[in-house]
């Protein structure tokens, strides 16, 4: 499941440091929360499903409308997958690389997302899209708003796996000051409601080695897009 396809990761269960991470909730804004370690109990069930999705829809480097190649490797599962190319950002039911529908959203992804959303104050979340981002050292995501969804009533649920990263969580204007939030393996960030359109991004990933995922960070961003 590596971004650059250099062989399968060796998957154990939890590393000691993951198990020592206390489960707690941090408030980023009125309707945004970091659920520390929330996904750890789900990881064992989730990783084989992630492997299966990536076997059907491998990571690829997509182009922005401005012609830049994104440093983050992307894939998707669910009824709709987020894509970008020279003609724009959009959701599509078809993987442009295979010309087939995206792999189905695994049940464990849905259940985790629903439980995390509920824990953050958004009961009844039913995602139809999961963007899978793969960061190698140096990869980053610029500040942006999630605005390609049909309506903004559902929250965003964003799960971190593998290497730690610094998540930037800003305001409704690009120029607003961003909070810097260190995200670790198993952390879930949820934002919605009045915070749904806040700018966010990820600083360039620092080099390192995660006991389960190796030299990478994988992020699953679950949304209601259609
Ligand atoms: O990798 C992350 O934590 C954030 C991903 C993100 O912002 C996005 O996919 O829109």
C-alpha cells in the first residue's frame, strides 16, 4: 500500500507508542474536534480493507487545474471519488485511470466514520466518498477548503495512519491564522457545521519510519459528496 508501490507494508497490530497514546478529545473550534487515538481499535480490521481498495485503485499523482503535479498520491473508494486534472476539481463515480467505478466503501470505513462523527457531535453521518491520501517524506497539502461537495450539511471525517504530520487548521479566509495540530497514527479530526468551510492543509511530511506503515502517512478523508 505504499504510494510509490515499492512492495507491501508488513502489518502488525499496534506499536507500543500507539498503545500508550491516551484517548482524548481536543477542541479546535465550535464544531471541530481531534479524537486522539480514536481509530486505534479499528486499525487491524481497516488495513486489509485498505490494501484491497488500493489493489483495485492504486495511488497516483494527479495534476491540478493549474498544471502542477500533487506531491500527495491519491486514490478513492465509495460511490464518488475526488479527482483533479487540467479541467478542474470534481467528484466522479468512475476512476479515470481504470475507467471503472471506484472500489466500494468498506463497511469498516463507514462504521468508523459514523462513530467518529457521532463522538464529535454529528450523529447520522453517512459518507459516500473516501479520499485516500498518501504522503511520502516531503509531500504536503496546501491550505484549501473542501467545497466540491453538493451540500455542506455533513461533516468531514479525517483519519491519520502511519507517520506523524502537522495539520494546519485555519479560518474561513485563507489569510486567517492557522492552528498547528500534530496528528498521530489513529487520530481522527472531525469538522462540520459552522466550521465546515475552514481552510486546512498539511505541512511537508518529515522523514521517519512507522512500525506498521513504514516511511509514509496515509490519510482517509470521508465525506458526503453527492
Ligand atoms: O491529510 C490530511 O490530514 C488532510 C487531507 C485533506 O485536507 C484533504 O484531503 O482535503
